[in-house]
């Protein structure tokens, strides 16, 4: 995904409810990440975007496309990282940004 996004004007960010130290360990286990991984330890962002699983106190896996003005253009709150179609859907939305 990152290779496709890096050729556009879009920015790719990862956000997780894990602590920053867990992010660091995860990134190191992969040999580094080419994009920022943000810690939403208090679940503020996940609540704001409606993807907080209150039963488990974890974020749901989701994908968003937000334009330069901060307008939410696309939201998939059932994003499946194993489904190539979900990646294609996000890339299509990025390509359609003004």
C-alpha cells in the first residue's frame, strides 16, 4: 500500500491504541516502517472517528481518506488487511481526490 500511496500527494498514517513502546517494538520487528505509526492510547481518535470497540476497549480496523481541507471523503470501518479489494478501494478514493 505504501508504495502506491507514496507516488501521490497523499500521506499514509497508521493509528493504533497500543502504547508508543509497543509501536516501537512492532516497527523494529519489521525492520522499520516507511510511514508514521501514531499512538492513540487514550482512544480519543478512535472515538472521534467512530471506530472504538467499547466492549474490548480497542480500536476497530478501519481505513479513512481525508482531503487537504480535513474533509472525510471515505470511511471503511470493516477494513480487512487480507482483502486486496479493500486496498484497491482506498487507492481509488485517493486517486479521485481533487
